[in-house]
C-alpha cells in the first residue's frame, strides 16, 4: 500500500512484459544495481512507473521497443529514480533509456549506451520540468538530443554528459526545446552533432541559464 517499502533481493529478473509500479511506494534493491537487474529481454520495456514512487538501486537493460517511449524506463507519475544504471536499451521513438512524461527526478544514476533511433532523447527525454542531478550520461544516440532532450523546461545539476551523438540536429549532449531551463555545475563535453555539438537550444520563449 502507499508508503510501503519493497526490497528486492539480488538477481536478474526477466518478466514476460514490462514491470509496473503503480502505487506510491519505495522500491529498492538490497544490494545495489551491480547485482539487481531488470531486463527487457530484447522484446519489451524494462519498467514503467505510474505513481510518485521512489525507485532505487537497479540496473535496467536490454529493453527494446519497435514503437513507444522509454525502452528502459517510462515515468508517468512524477517518480524519483536514484542510484540506477540504465544501459543498452533502444526504441524507435522517444527516450531510449528513460522517458519522463512529466516532472520527476533522476539522481545519482548512469545512463549509458541507449538509443532512440528515429526521434529524441537517446539517453533521457524529459518533459515539463524534469531534474537530472549527479548523473553520468554517456555514449547514447538519437536523431535529436543524443544524451538528453528536455522539452518545456528542466534542470541539469552536477552531471557529466559526454560522448553522445545527435544525428540530425544540434545538441549531441543536451538539447532544450521550448521553455528554457538550467545547467548548473555540469560538464557537457565531447559530444557529436551538427554544430553546436554539445548544447542545442530551440525556443520561442524561455531562457537557458548557466
């Protein structure tokens, strides 16, 4: 029920469909992401959260979507995600690693080697005020916003965003689209895209502050 803590023991968990967290609970591994793995088995999304839950200490890998958003992780309820490794996931659409449908937070996590082959946010796609804090976001790829795509605002704090690629638009590391945002004490470096390679910005309103 709401407010409970669910502790998950070490193991590699491969369900037949996405794992769903639909209540306002804390779901955490007992031993951390190195030994607690949720896999999409190369056939579906790893995990979907539809509540303001707290998710802590998992590896989410091998999620694959022919269509849809967030192959590794789909956040629809304002959740906070901490100490996770999101790696090796791919979708045709938005958010190869993580897709935030609205406000939420990704903290102390690694997002590595994910792809959004046709659209935006190879590593992370965030909408309407997502916060990324103390994250490592590297070697992701998409058509636009290779590492991170933030739509209608967002905040990047104490993050390293490097070696990502945007195929068709500026901002291989980080791209803001509408609404402005903030970048605080972060490294955005050695990304690849049509110039500018590291940071891209498109908006008819709002300001990006550094």
